[in-house]
């Protein structure tokens, strides 16, 4: 009987791998170490919980510990793996009863990523939060409540939540003015969430436009939407410090801009959690993410990595890239679990397909935009069009803006973005599929997409963009 399949991390990639391995190889011992109390939860649902659209924390769980136990997986919460010894085939674990060594036959590192808060001074003050985990979401929502309300009853998840933190913030005077540091996914979604609580919301973004990975057209549309919804934008402003006497009271920027605040959300990015691999021969990239082969195996035999701590091959460039996203984590974990159960399965490539909602605006992106394409060695050509989402005479039609990017020489499609208020985001999946199929713009233009007035004009917005870009390529 082989040594156990040991998984470090109890969220998307880790539990997908553990579940799949156990299903395919039921006699194999599978142990999952999770340093926290929450497992198998939806990171992407946290802003909607803060907003109040998701009622309780437990609604964000995909699997409960009881569900995992039913799958005959040995889940150990409150156990942190602090070191890996590939030569001995063991991991060092710190748990409630002390430190111990756990042997493994195969090992999966699925430790995810952690929020970046530095180099912003004062990010540790009360009232200043990252948003990277359900305990952060619970603390923010508790802080938004009137102190007379029962914070624990409101947030839910009492079996797992950090009760002391929720009760402490729930007892504080609710904030009135909020600063969001960073205009990416978290910043835009939290602007909507905090506005729903009638706060005066300010977003500070170091660059000149929001949602930088989505390109200029999307960033401008989202900025206009946020302003219309009463959010104040501070673009081109770099936050230097948060100040206050124990609790955040003021935000200060390098250029001299200052604002009195009583809540701050710092969402300036994430970095891979790979410190436990220090001193091993597991290869890391310059970004700190784990390098893996097509099956998710690292440079050390028997050690795999998947999810937000690992790299994947990029669909467009074929090069290794770190693109931390939810589907990628689940898919890669499932593939690793199948491989460990003796059926080698590729983890698949990643195109960076992502969507985000900014109040009424739906945004999507995939592949490479102009700057990224140029850096990858392509000669990019792009075109941006605006058209209607449905037949013009049918109720509900709305403007939809699409940008497509192609390589001039090969006319191969490289990427695209979309923004609009009428089911725009899901249309990016058409572009993602075209990238997976290595299609040219001409081939995309000829795609037989569905048409009926309630759903699309005769020429779907993606087809219109392909047609216009194709003409530009032929000039």
C-alpha cells in the first residue's frame, strides 16, 4: 500500500484533487492539511456577502467538513504545513497538539495566494482590511452594522468564523466614509458592495484607469459607471499611508492628496503562498509561483502544485504564466487527483478568461491585449467596436463594446475584451473558445453564432468586432 496522498490546502485545488483521487482510488489514504477553519469556499462571492446579496457565510461553502468526511478524506483543519522534505518524503506539520512529521507518497501543494497590503503604511490599523478570506468578509460586514445589532447572527458561519474578530468590529461605530485602495477586481466589486450600505465611497488607483488587465475601453466604461453611481475616483493617485490612533482615520497619497476616512479596503493584488518550499529543489518562477509540467508536477518527482500558488501554460503564448483564477484551480486540482490515482491527465492551459461586474456594467477579458501581445513577440493589431446586444427593435437592447486583438502576420486571434449592461460578460466565452481552437480572425468571423431578437442581433457583437478587425488586417 503506498504512502498517503497528502494535500496542503483545503480549498478549490486541494479538495478537487483529494476528492478525485479518492473517487478513482478509494483504497488510497488521502490527507488534507488546512491551516485555517474554512474549507472549500467561494472567494469570488465575498464582495456579494459584504453587500448583503449573499445572506450567510455558510452559503459560500461548496463542501462542509462533514461532506468531506463522507468522502472518506482525512481533513485536518487548524494544521499548518511549515516545511517539506522531499528526500525523506515528509512534511512538517504544526497542529493543535504540537509539531509532527507526516510521510507522503505523493504531495500536492495547493496553498493558494495571500493578499498584498504593503508597502502601504498603516494597513494593520483597525478598520483597514484586505479581502482575501471569509474571516475578512465577516469582519467587514460586522463593521458595517449598527452596534446594537447581533453581528454573529448576521454573518453566520458560527462553527468556523473568527468570533472574537466579528464581535469586536460589530461593537464599533459603523463607518461613513470608505477608501478602496486599488481599482482591480476587488476594488470595483467592493465599491458596489459598500455603496449598497450608503457609505461615501472613494477608489484610489495608482494607474490612470480602472481594471488595467481589461484594457482602456473597459476601464473607461467602468469609471463612468462608478461615477454615475456616486463613487468618487482618484485615478493616478498612489496611496502612501493610512493613519490613525489605533483605528484608521485618514488616508494620505504621495502627491499630497489626503482624505478623512473610517474604513479602508486594501486590494492591490496577491502573491503565491510558497514560503514552505524554501530550501527545497522545487523550482519557482520570478513571481514566486511554482513551475509545473503539463500534469501539474513540479521539478521534484512526486510533488505537484495547483491553484493560485502554481503556474500554467498560457493558451496563446505557450509559455508558463501565473494567472490565479477559480476555474483554473478547480480544473488543475481535479487533473492532479486523477494523475495521482494512476491515470495521467493534463491540467490544461489558461487563457486568463475573467469577468467582473461593476454595478450594471458587465466586463470580460481573455488572452492578450496589445501591450501583452507585443511583449510576447507578436505584432498586434486591434479594433474596438460598439454595437447593440439585441436586435434594435427588441426591448432591452444595450450598447456593447468589444475589443479584439490579432497578430498581423498570422492573423491569429490573440485576445479580447467586452463591456456592456446586457449579458455582455458571458459573450467573452466565445472569444475564449476561439483562442483554445487557435482560430484566425477570419475563422471567428465565419462562426455560426445563434440569432434571435431577444438574444442577439443577426451579427453578434463578437462577429461584428471580428468582421471589422478582419477588414483592418486585409488593408
